């Protein structure tokens, strides 16, 4: 026997039932900047930081970390920052792989294998 709650939501997608996006989307810069703005509005309205964070359903620690990284950025700037961070990580991996290959070739050429 189905409950009334189940019948109410059976035709809806699970992600639509929650006010926040799936966990994968929470770390998206657009979501973070929007949440930071929401908390800032609450702070301007006289709420304390813990109260504003609780309403935004994040911890104060997360708020301060995100504010340090994204504070003052616009949506497009935050998005570009994340793109550059991903590209930088990719380039670092590439440099590490090439350095390792170079060291292996050097060891083989010297006969130290």
C-alpha cells in the first residue's frame, strides 16, 4: 500500500523534491556565489553568521572558506576561476608525467635500471 507522501511525489524526479541541487552541483561556482550572496543579505538584515548559515543549510566553516575563495567575485568570474583551476591541475599532472618519463629515460641511458 502506497503512502500519501509517496503518491504525491511518485511522478516527480527525486532532484526536484529538494531545494538544493544534487551534491555534484553544490561545488559549482554559480551555486556557491549565489549562496554567499544569500548569506550576505541575511547578515545585512541583522542576523548573525551562524543563523544566516543555518538558513542557507551550510556550516559557518564552509561559509568562511567559500567567502575566502569566492568573496567579491561575480558568477562569470567564479566560473572562470574554476576553469583555470582545472586547467592548472591538468597541466601539473602533465608536467609530473613528463618529468617522470625524462628521469626514466635518463636512468636507462646511464644504465641505472
